[in-house]
């Protein structure tokens, strides 16, 4: 492309590339050419601009859209900055709380360390105390065993003494009853020359060791009323139909409790302690040898000896009924004729009435 060179407002030549062409009188022509070139360039530029206007409009629209987008993004950015600032403030507050909690935890840790140390010291003290208690416990156990052994010995001794006392009481009762019975029989024989039977009142008084007018009647010479088996049968109370819960046997012509009889009487008392009833009936019997009246008294004495064992075992005397059947035939455990020495009839039967509950298993 050529360029016109002016000097002081007058064209002096034109340049092509880097060379300057001196004016040789063709200034007008060159100016005309230059002007045409400029016009051509303006047309090109105008055409270019015309062609570029849609693109510029599109570009302007894109720029406006981008500006709106950037504005929205800027607003979103500002909102997020505000949220971030708020979150940062919350984090700062949480950080302060955490620092406070850490400080509290540190204090707690120190307290726990002190407590742990105290527990360790207390544990050592407890171990020492436990060792002392174990040692003391061993000593106490030894002492307790010794005391229990002594108590066991004392209980055994008390039981032995109680058994001896019960046996002695029963034997004393039997001996006293037999002595009174023998005394009345001897007096009757000496005064009447016969061996009469005693009345029911006299027999009961002898068995219970209570004074009556029996001796006085003998002293006055009156004859005691003769005792018949028919009268005895009519006045005797009936034996309960449920049968005896136990029987205690005696030796011939005796109301003394042998060791075996004493043991059976106590076993019966223990069983009665586990039962419910309204009455205990102790029925005494003899064999059919000897005098009827004396046998009635002997049967009462035997029943009374067993009743004494029951009372000593804790049973109420008011609930015990004593009945002496003597040698009454239809009341004997083993039915025999007269004058028969049957060991099974020398006994005491133990009955209960109105049982509300069976004995405990």
C-alpha cells in the first residue's frame, strides 16, 4: 500500500514499503489515488462494520447475558460470603465452647486422676482391712465351731436330762399309782377277806393321784361296790373308729415306761405336733389276768404315764383325755378269754378326733 508524504502541507512524494518516492509533479494524481484508496478503505470498513453489526449485536447480547449471569453469580457469591461469615461466627462460638469444654475436661481429668489415686490408696487400705477381716473371720469361725459344738453338746445333754426326767416322772407316777392301788387292795383284803373291785370314781382318783373318800370308806368298814364287766362296758367311752395313730406297750403288771416305750411315746408326740385335732384320747389296757378293779386302775396309770410324756413335749393337757379300759374284752386290741396273759393287750392306744389336716409328709 502507498502512503503520501506531506511537508508543510504540500505533498512531496509517496512511499511504498520503506522507500520514499520523491514528488515528480504527480502530487494530484497521487492524492487522487490516495483519496480513492481511502474511499475504498472506508467502503471496506463500512462493509465490514455492516457485516459485523449482527455479530456485535449478538456479542452485545451475550455480554449483557454474561453480565446478568455474573450479577446473579456475584449476588450468590455475596450471599455465600454472608453465610460463610455467619458460619464462621458460629464456628468461632463453637470453638469457644469447645475450648471451655476442653478446659472443663482438663479439670475433670485432674479430678479423676486424684480420685484414681485416692481409690488406689483406699483399695490398698481395703485389701489390708480385708486381710485383717479374713484373719479375724477364721478366728471367729473357729470360735463359732467351738460354740456350736458346745451348744450341740448342751442340747444333747438337755435332751438326755429331759428324757431322764420324763422317764423318772413317768416311773414315779406309775410307782405311786401302783403303790396306792396295792395299798387300797391290801386294805380291802384285810377288811373283807376278799379281793373286791374298785369303783370308777376310786380308780380315777388313784390314777390321777387325787385324794378321795376311798380310804375313809375302808376305814369305816364299808364294803366297796363290786365292779362288773357289764357295768364297765356300758360306762366306757367308745374308741374312735379311725384307729390309733400309735401304741405303747408295757411290761407285765407295770405302768413304767421302758426305754423302747418311752421312745415310741415321744415319736407319737412329735407326730401329734404336726397334726390338727380337737382331742387326743389315750386309752389304757391290760391283759385279762388279775383283779378287774386293779386292772382298771393299772390301765389308767399307763395312760397317765403316756399323757405326762405328751405334756412334757409341749402338747396341751386340756386336749388330752385319759381312759382306762382295764381288761374290758370288747376294747382289747387282741380279744382273749379271761386269765390270758397277752403282751399285746398290755398297752396304751393313742387316738385323735376330728382331724382337720393329715400329718405332714
